[in-house]
C-alpha cells in the first residue's frame, strides 16, 4: 500500500535473469543488483553488444 492507494506490480523473482527470465541461485548480480544474468543471458548479451558495437564503431574490430 502507498498511503491510501493500493499499487499492483508484476511479481519479479529474486535472481531472475533479465535476458532469459531464468531464476537460479547461480545467476550473478552486477551493478549493485540492478542487473542479474544467467550464463546464457550473459553470453547472449555479450554477442548482442559485440554485434551492435562493431556496426556502430567498426574501429573496435581492428586488432
């Protein structure tokens, strides 16, 4: 309750991966708990970041 109001919010499980929705004790928490990822979620996020950044910043692909 919030004063005189009843506020409904969608239930979000603790340790729920923001990418896959997987809930598991082995998920890891980053950014002071603001980002929770499973291993699969982390891999998918990294691939997405690499793909997106390589298009926007092609010089990042130079090694």
